[in-house]
C-alpha cells in the first residue's frame, strides 16, 4: 500500500547559522503527531526520477497549531537541500510521516549523553525543548561538534539552557584541524571529551547523530569501552 502523503505550506523560514536554515511547515490535510526525535519524508520535485525523498527531523516538539519546524544544512551540490533553500513562504511541499525510533525512553532510566555533529543536533534540540519544559529526572549532557562557532546550530540557546537547568550540561567542540582530516579531528576531540567526562561510566545512555563517517567510529569506540552495541542509540543522515 502506498504511504499516505499530504501537501504542506511553508509558513516561514529563518537562518539559524549562515548554512543552516529552519523551515516551518503547516500540513494542509492532517496534523502530524510525533515524538521528539522523529522525522518526516519530503517528496521533492527534483532529480532524475522525481520525487526525491529526503528525511528531515523535527527541530521543535509538536504544537497545537500543527506547524512542523525543520532545520537543515545546505549540502554542497546537494540535490534536496539546495532545492529546499530555494523555497519561500507560501510555497508548498509534499510530505509523509512521521517515522523513526531515535527517541528517548520516557522517563529516561539513565543519564543521557547526546553526541551530535553539526545538524545532527536537530533531534536533540527537539528532545531538549520538550524535556526542559518539565523537571529533569536524569542529567543530560549535549556534546556538539562543528567546524566554527558560527556553524554551531542553536549554540546560544544551549548555553542559556545550561545556565538555567542544573541537570543539563552543554559542551561545544570546534576541533583544530592539523594534518589529519576534519572528520578524524572531530571524532578524536569527541572521544577525548568522552574520556574526560565519562571514562569510568557505563551507566549512561549514549545517543549519537550525524553522518556515518562521524557516528560509526564513535559507536565503535564506545563498544570497545564496554558499551553493548544495542545500548548506543544512533541516527545516521546518509
Ligand atoms: C532519518 C534521517 C533524518 C534526517 N534529518 C535531517 C535533519 O534534520 N537535518 C538535515 O540537515 N539533514 C537531515 N537528514 C539528511 C537529509 O535527509 C539529506 O540527506 C540531506 O539534506 C542531504 O540531501 P541532499 O539531497 O541535499 O544531498 P545529496 O545530493 O543526497 O548528497 C549527499 C552527500 O552529502 C553528504 N552530506 C553532507 N552533509 C550531509 C547531511 N547533513 N546529511 C546527509 N548527507 C550529507 C553525504 O555524505 C553525501 O555524500 C536526515 C536523514 C535521515 C536518514
């Protein structure tokens, strides 16, 4: 059976960083009910055999208005994201969903360590906005890696949250890129921070999101540190 799709109108857009855009959509037929961490599939009229399906995670929890907030980066020569960057308020897109099980246990049974590279922070931003509306039963650490201060999505918001909520800790990483590749530097600095903060802890729940080149080596290192593969939750974008 074909998956049910519907149209949505673009209500507004705003730039979160010079290369990350937030887009607010309002589905026209049916409200989409979702859990933070879930995503929708956009059917874009581009590519050799349209529609081109691209997944985008909700950046904010469900609201009574039914608006969906997405956040995505402009991938160099990326078919889908370049097209999304061309859209303006009142344009329309086709979508389906929600999908996905990259979600927090409710309530979390362990302290949570969220690890994201760049727009991999989108599901965590959604979870944090939901959780911090209620008292936190467990501590949450967010480790966000990016190339530059201006490309840390929602950096100011996370700083403010860490000031306000004692059980939330925010660590931003901007690795210096020496002879090794950018990916290697990002992975190494994340693992160094992990060792500094959680070296002897196995009673935490790691969640990792980003591209495979970032997520997989970190999951592998955590496995070597004694984490069961199934207990490290991951979402990969590519
Ligand atoms: C479950 C899921 C949730 C996702 N949620 C988001 C989200 O909230 N925000 C978001 O920006 N993207 C998200 N993505 C990625 C998104 O679906 C697209 O893959 C991304 O926008 C690139 O598509 P494109 O057509 O522009 O690039 P393509 O033409 O498909 O080119 C992809 C190439 O760019 C590289 N690349 C660089 N940056 C990215 C990136 N961020 N994602 C994917 N590939 C990348 C890939 O390694 C690949 O080589 C998600 C993907 C999945 C599977």
